C-alpha cells in the first residue's frame, strides 16, 4: 500500500492517488490533519509526502507539526518516504535549503537573516531586498523592499511568522525559470513572466511559456541541486541575469494548476505517479529477493 500524506484538499493529491492506482498499485490518502493518521501510516509499505510549506496559510499547522513525528515513526517501522525525509525540511525552510546550496557552491541570493516581521532591523539589510515566509508558498506575504524607509510599512501587513530577508535578484529578462525535475531529469522547463509588482504568481496573471532553448548549464545545475537536497521529484525557481543564474526557491512538493497539463502537454501528477510506481515496484522486487535469500 502506498500512503499519500496530504493536507490540502486540492485536485493534485487526488489526481496523484488515481494515477498511482492506475498502475494497479493499492494507494490511499492520509490526511495529517486527522488524529488517526499515525495508525494509517503503519499499514503502508511506502509513503509519499504532499505536505506543502504553504500548509501554514491554510491553518494546517497540525500537519506541519506532525510531519517530524510521522517521519520518526516511518523510520522506526522501516517504511520509506518519497521524497526522502530530509526533503521535507528543505520544503519547509527556504533558509535551510538556500544555505545548503550555497555551501555546495551553487549561486543563490545573499541571505540577510530570518526574523519575525517586527524584529527586522532595517540597518541589517541591503537594498533592494525581498522578504518572504521561510516556510511558505504561492508568493504569499512576499514583498520587495526598495529602501530602508519602506520596511516598517511593508511588514506591518505581515502576520507574526518567520520571514527570510534576502538579496533581490532583478529578473532582468522579465521571467523566472521554473524547472520540474523527476528522477534526476529536467522534465519541464517554463518561463514565467513577472507581473507589474516585480513578483510572480499564476493567480496574479503571470504568463507561462515553454523554455525550449534553456541553457544546458542551468539544466545541469537544477539536477545537481535536487540531488544535493535529496529531492527525487520537485521544482526549482531560478532567476537568470547577465552575470549568472540564481536558485531562489526549491519545492519538494511540486504543484501545477490543472489547466497547465493541457497547455504544456505535460502531466506533472501522472509523471510523478509513474516515477513513484517504478520505485514501488523496485522496492517490492528487493523485498521478494530478500525473502528468497533467507
Ligand atoms: N531573491 C529573490 N529575488 C527576486 N525575486 C524573488 C526572490 N525571491 C522570491 N522572489 C519572487 O517572489 C516569488 C515567490 O518567492 P519564492 O521564493 O518562489 O516562494 P514561493 O513560491 O514558495 O512563494 C518568486 O516567484 C519571485 O517572483
Ligand atoms: Mg516559488
């Protein structure tokens, strides 16, 4: 049985479930908002995490709080998790994933610190900078601060959650690159246009197009970054400049809006399910071989 750990009632986790089942594999959804989640976990042979960092904006704190406990329980019982457990901690902390990439020599924005909104000292930042939730998603509570004087006004609107302040990389070409990586391969690369506020969000009208002539070096770096972070399937947001390209965001739980499947002829949930099914079959085979050898 494959158990999909989820918290968000949106189409994608249901689609992933159906797609895994279409390979003739038994699968179920396990809501980490529900108290009996821990029991259900025990009946699984493989877990798949669909616990988004953005859970915190859906008041799904329980899921985020329970995940480390679920990981420990799965480890005790020898139940593997996809993505591997470490990836969950990268999904839920931009500071952590950015620090690891920097340490490994991959270009990322300079990070000025992680603070509560009312604790940010304007003198500790360089401008322009960007402030965004350390554990967040979908461009929620994300602001560009052009100068020290506008900081107080901007953070006044933000709830008391941990924020990362970092160098603002100007998307000089007007787009941000989104790379979907599955099993060590770049499977979909898009240019997503930046909207008038200098940010990017599908719901604010960003236009997406295929990035057919994406530089090879960027592809290789995307794959290497995912390997370093133990993310077998997920996505990256990258900003290219004249000088270099910078990884600004890494997602260990990737998502696409439903209409994107048709638009780009790429079924993200279907392809992710195919990868999970393959990994599940390998696991079963290994277990059978082990039994035979006993
Ligand atoms: N360092 C940065 N420089 C420029 N723009 C940024 C930077 N970090 C984030 N952004 C903008 O904010 C958006 C949301 O930030 P991101 O880190 O991708 O978080 P999430 O997708 O989890 O909300 C990005 O798509 C981009 O438009
Ligand atoms: Mg992003």
